[in-house]
C-alpha cells in the first residue's frame, strides 16, 4: 500500500513539472512572436517601438 501511495505522489510531481515546463515553453514562444512582430512593424515603417499594450 505504501508503494502505491508513493507511486501516486511521484506521478503528481511529474505532471506538475510537465505542466510548468509546458507553460514556460509557451511563454518563450509568445515572447519570440512579440519580438518578430515588433521587428516586422519596424520594417514596415510602423515605428521602431512595439505597441504600448503588452497584455494578452
């Protein structure tokens, strides 16, 4: 019974770490997309600065 409980705890920890790394990956993708968009808008003459609102 103790083995079963320890397996459940380890599964929960693993899933928590997986969710955290997934959210970090998404954050990195969003940041890189924002950088690309700011470069494109600068190249089009829309200004060298990114938009003022940086909220999602």
